[in-house]
């Protein structure tokens, strides 16, 4: 495995743990999307999630696959996985991303936080992460 990819993985994993720790302490107070609205926000869309001073991009494909990129200019996926809707909850499973913190698989509802911002709301009411739709 090349050193650059190893460094990207280490950075993303560490940054995710820091972000998750910060966001887990914040309760989300927003309106949850229903299944139809969630699907239109997921399928064929790319989400932008801020991690520290960088961004992570989730490209949710309509075939149920997801591509995680740590640089919007790099077309290669840093990790890949699958997604599905379980009622109003989005569930994903990644290959390695977030594994060290137990977040390589997760299910959450999407909450509309206003002004183009959304939250990944866990069943316990805590926000897993926030994102915007890049395209």
C-alpha cells in the first residue's frame, strides 16, 4: 500500500474520531426527513462533511454503493461501501473508514437543520455528523 493512501486513511480515521466525539455531545433539534425526502437527498447526490479544516465527500450512488473521498479534486475513492434505506433511516457499511471508532457501519435519520445544513441523527437523538449537499 502506498504511503500517501496510508496517511490519508490515518488522517481520516483520526479526524472522524475527533469530530464524532465533539458532535456526540450535541443534541440535534431539527425536523427529520421522511423516507421519500431522504431518498431524494441521498440517491445520486454528494454530501460534503467538514472534518477539522478539511472536507470528506460522500457520493451516494443510486445503485446502493457509496464512495468516500477525502479530496474533491481526486476522483478515486478513499473507501467504498454500500447503503440502503431502512424506513426513514439511512444505513451504510464502509470497508475501513471509521472502523477504529466503530463507525464503519451506522444507521441514522436525516434532520434538516436549515440553511442547507443537515444532520445525521442517531436513534438516541445525538448528531453523528453534519453535512451539506455538494451536488
